[in-house]
């Protein structure tokens, strides 16, 4: 009996190396990558429409055909519709801060015609803004589909200023592009995968300009030979609704192990 047990033990020991050779070491696999959604990353195109209002302050240091000595300045405050489109791109960081760059172009019907405070019986002043362009950077924060943001950059405003004397039938008109700074703020909301809707406020400080015009003789209505110099300053405000279509929406961040 002992001999049989010893023989069996020796047989098991002899077979053990062969069995161990057939066993494979377990394979350790890395966990699958974690995909973090960044819904605001990508480029977009859209439209906007709303209301704009402005203030053009006109001044003259001296008396002239259009100004009395005191006071020597007055404002024209046009308002009206603004409408246009925008194109831009955003990048959302893992921290949920969103950084973007945008171009906005708008047509405008922002205008006013008013009676001159200097010569109310004869003169009217008018202002019309017809176009507004903006190039801005944006910084926002992703609040799970809502994105409040601020913006700032450069703006260009196409404006026409006009003086009209209705008694002698003379007028002068200056039309030019005004360059200035723009700041704004707004909020956008995701509507599904590819659409966003939002509202935005903008304020523009435009550089003023100086103009020279030939002074008119009040009695004859003809040029008097003297020159009138006047200048203006411009501020523009707007509130618009926005609708954007977003391209290449999926832009995941893949966590590495």
C-alpha cells in the first residue's frame, strides 16, 4: 500500500510542470476611455434681429450757419431695427469655460430727424445708421446646456449725418464709417444637437470725427467764403435675438490612463 501511494505521489509531481506550462498568466486590460462631452466646441453660422438705439452728439466750438454760440452742441438720438448674421467658432475647455471668436454683420434702419434747437423755425438735423460690423472674442461658461458669456472687440458703424435748412433749401451731409470698441453680454441655450438660441446686448463707443463745411449766407443762400467746423461723437446700443446652426458638434475629450 505504501508503495502504491509513493508511486502516485511521484506521478503527480512529475506531471505538475507540464500542467503549469499549459496555464497562461491572466491579461490585465485597461479600462475603456472616458469620453467627456464638450457640446459648445465647433463652428457655427446664424442670424440675428432686434432693436438698436444710438446718440450722436454734434458740437461746434464757434458760431456758424448751423450752430448758435450758446449752447454749441446738441444730440440726435436715432433708433430702429437691426438685423443680420454671425459666424464664429467656440472651444470648450475641460473646465467648462468656453472661448470663441465671432464676426457679426448687421444691416440697420436706426434713424431720427429732429428740429434744430438753434434754428427751430428753419433747420432740421437727421442721423441714420445703415450698417454695423463687429469682430469680437467671447468667453462663456457651460451650465449644462446654458452658456452665459461676455464679449469684446472692435466695431465699425456706417452713419450719415445731415443738416437741412428748409427755408433757403440748403443742406450738408456727411457719410462715413466710424471705428470703435464694442462690449457685450448674452446667454445661449442648446436646442438639441445642432441648434442654439440666445439673446445679446452690445454697446459701441465709436471714435468721433471732425468736418468742415462752407458757410452759407443766410440772406442770399450762397456760399459766404467762410468755413464752419463741427465734430461729433457716437454711441450705439442694441439688443438682438440669435439663432445659430452648429457644425461638427461632437468634439470629445478622451481621458488617458
